[in-house]
């Protein structure tokens, strides 16, 4: 009998031990949660050496960050790493030729940053960063460890420099400046990240405008800055939101374009004249915070007084006359003569210098009514005598409305003569604006 050959019972015991060992290894492998390529895990730094960093990620052996993956870690971050610190790692290979799990710290950071960028794109949220560089097409702005690109077309207008500057001058001085951006394209596979400052600012302006619309009250005054000019008016930014100053609300003087009195960047005081919360529009006025020079220019003029005027132009409904340096009044056709007049040219010509009587001052509509036929009217005789006397003794002009014993005969109060059935003076203030606009 061969003494070296195990007997039947001994052979069975060895097989059972081998099965138990294999089962134990399987259970151990399952409990170790073996990593897979491309997976991102949290690990704890076990050892830091000059040429490698060992990281415990729950496997039988520690993972290693070495070679190129170690060199890619920025020096400041690498110096800050400490044993026991928890860091994210990207599994490049579950096992190399030496049986080690090959890890990357930089790749893990990048993948997490791409997750954040994609979330920003989905939610349309803005991100604050700094400009770190540029090329001829735009600016370089980081989001985490990623580098995003802001094309020239997506840079805000207020940041764009003059056309006389070259690329180096245009963008070089922006490096280091803060910037708010929105993600408009994120392609992880192509590593393409496109950002927009203009959209971020637009979103910011909208939120400012919503808040401002709730706060603004019509009639209050604010200080703002002119942001742009158009044919129809000027846009003024107040507390982050733009309002419109219509052309007619810029100045008391007649202007053809806002650039006659304003330029972009001017600081101006404005009055809130309308707030449309549904349409998100703010109406502003510059002139309503200024005194009306027309009112100041006519300060010495009184209804009923005689003035010298120069006929400037004729229309079918009357003649315009300049009194003083820059004030015009209208002589309605019914106030040119006691006789029926078909057209003003029958009585006056452009350039004629005449003595005229002021019969109406409409401060609200900035119009003055004049009369030629009432210059010698008996109704004004007492007034003329008092004014002449006042001038003689050097006294102030008489306030004609304070004389109850001799009221002025307003044109509409006088009955027309039988041979002169023409319209009353009030009609000259009801002419279309384009005809009376210089009165």
C-alpha cells in the first residue's frame, strides 16, 4: 500500500479547506468594494512622498497618485495636502502592472466642476469669477479648475474699450477684474465651455428692475447716469435699472436729438413721472426738475401791456411776432384789424416792426396772444395811462389784475362789431400743435 497517497477522508478535508479559502477571498473582495475605471471616489490621504501620494479608498491596497497625475496638481494645492485629509479621486485604472489602483486628483476635481457647470447651464444661474487671461477673440474666465471663454460679442458694453485700442490694450487691462458670467454652452466631451457676461448683467438688471419698480413712487427725484441715447430720448440708469427720458422731457428748449444736451456717462437728476409695473417701464423727466426759462423770460410781461414786436412768419390763421429776444406770440387773424381779413398778408408782412398789445398769457401751454387791433382800444386807456405814469416815476409795473375798478376787456368778452363777425381770440390757443408750436 502506497503510504504517500492520502486516504479518502484526508483528500476531502483539503478540498473543503480550499473551498472555504476561495469563499473567504470572494467575501473579502465584495466587502472591499472594488473600484471601476472612470469612477470618482472619496479617499483619505495615507502617505505623502515627493514622487507619489497614497490614498486609501476602501480597497485591499491603497491607490496611488504619481507621475503626470501628481505633476498636474497646482503647487499651492499640493503643499496644502495633509495626511488624513479627505479628497476626491478619479479612478484611471483599477489595477496597474504592480497591482496598484491608479488615481488622479485633478481629473476628479475637473469632473466635479463639469457637474457644477452643467447645473449652472440648466438653472441659468450666474457665477462670479475673475478674468485670468485673454486671446484675440475674448476673455479667459475660470470656473473651478475649468477655463471658460467669454467671446467678444458676450462682453458687456460698458467693459468694451474704444475702437482705437488694439487687442493687447483692450483686454490686457481687464486681467484681474471681477466678472459675473452665465454658462451658455458646456460640452464635457469636447471640453468646451462658453460664458456670457451680457446675459448675466441682463439677468441682474431685471432683478434690480423688479425690486426698483416696487420701491419707486411717481413724483420723487433720483440721481442716475445716462447709459445710451436714441432719436426718441435717453436711457438713464437709476440704482441698476434703466428708465426712459423722452425727448420732450429732456429740456425746456426745443431739441432735435438728445446728444445736443446729453452724452453717455453724464450724471443727471431725474424725476419719476410714470411707473408701469406690468410692462416694467419707468418714465423719467429731466426738465421737470428745472425751472422753466420761458416763465422766467416772460416775468416782466403782463396781460394788457403794449410791446414792440417783429413779424416772423405768417400762417392762414394769423401772424407770429417776436417780442424780446426769444419769445414769440401769435396775432390771431381776428386780432389784426377791425375789418374782415382773409389772410394776414393783407395787413402785415414778415419783418414789420409793430406796437402790439398782450391780450393773453397761457403759462401752462407756453403761449402768448397778441393783438394789433386793440393797440388803441378805449378799453385799455386807463391801463395805458397807469403804465405810462408808472414808468415816469420809476415804479414797478402795475398789476392789472389788482384793479377792480377797471377790469380788462378780454377778447372773448367783447362782442364783435356788426361788420366783423370773426372768431374770438380763444381760438388761437386751439390751433394744431404743428401750426402753433412756436407760440
